[in-house]
C-alpha cells in the first residue's frame, strides 16, 4: 500500500488509523538480527508519523516519535537510534542543519543512518551528501512494505549483513560518459553533476564490480539492498528506472537482460584511480 503526505490540517484521527488493518502482513525484520533495532521518526505530519510508528512496531522494530526537528535531535542524543526517518522540509529549520545535528548526536556510537522523505528531486540539496555523507531517499507516495525492507536492509548492513560486504575496490570510476567519485559521493555525466542517493551509488558500484556478468533481481535485493533471500518486491526495477532517469545519456550503461536481470553494458571499458 502506498502512503502519501496528508493535508496539513490532518491529524492521527480515526479515519487514518482505520487504514492500519491493511498492514497486518508487513514482513518482520530478519530473524538473525538482534532485537531492539531503534527507528526514530521525525516527520512534520503527526498523523503520518503515528501511522509509520504503528507499522514499524508491528514489523518488530523499536520506534520513537519526535514532535519536531529540534525534539528529534534531542531524542537522537538520548536514544542513539539506528535509523532516522527525516522529513526533507523540517518545520522551521533547514534540512542541512538538522542533518548535521543528527550526524553529531551520538558520541560513542556510529551516527544513525538517515532516510529522508522527499516530495520530488527538488527537495534534495546537492551539497548535503558532500558535507555529511551519503543518505537514502524515499519519494512520496511510498510503499510501507518496501520501507520496512529498506530499514531492515540498512540495519543488517550496519551489523555485518551481506550489503556491508559491498566495498568498492577503487576510489574513482570512469565508465563512458559517467564518472563516479566514491569518496566524495558524486556522480558526473558529461561534466554535469548528478545527485544520486547512497543506495544508487551502491547499485552502480555493484554492477561495476560485477561487470561481465548478469545480476538477478534477487541478487541485487540481497547484495545491494541487504534484503533477506526470497523477498518478492519490485523495488529493484523501480530504483533502476529512477536511476536511469537521473543518469540521462549515461542511462544506457545499465542494461536489462530479459528474464535474467541487469548488467553493466560491456560496450564501455571501465577506468579507475585509487
């Protein structure tokens, strides 16, 4: 089921909460992961935050809700969450300031992974990734089941799951019209910077590192997203289509092999620097 932001005047009333019955079959986090993974929800709309909190709790996560961005930063310092769901337009503050505070909120623990909720690509500040590190994005409307799987994959990766083993062998890659700088987290197509999320960067690196072979959708979901084996979702197709749109003339670097999966086009050699 897809979820979109409600009108500004909407709250967590009976009409919204009645929809929660449709989430009974949300997949639970991986059985092999330690219990108690904490997700902090920092969204402008109380109704949507309540809905997500209910769904994530039903999927087995510990959940904390914040009333606003300032409260979210305070709760992050107190609770050290594993993942923060953050609105791209935090009420009364700039997203960059909130992101910086969240990244610096835990002294003794790794900073939380951040998933930013955006209405469209205009919500993304290209400078954020360069200053604060990679971030994943969720575009409204979104599917709650896919969000649960995304969070589960992030936590698995941070705790040594399969996606954590995806390490680039080089710092910079040049493939036809596309240049990737892994360290700076940038993508440039024919000299024009193109913003990509951390997940999209991982996807490109994975295809580059496995050039010459076709990777199935199941392999992408397991090795890049960190999903459990056997999960059925169209997430891989959706993200590859979105990535192709961002890459423009470089979209042809990602080839679809009908009935098998995806691969890096063999038409272009890969050059790199350490």
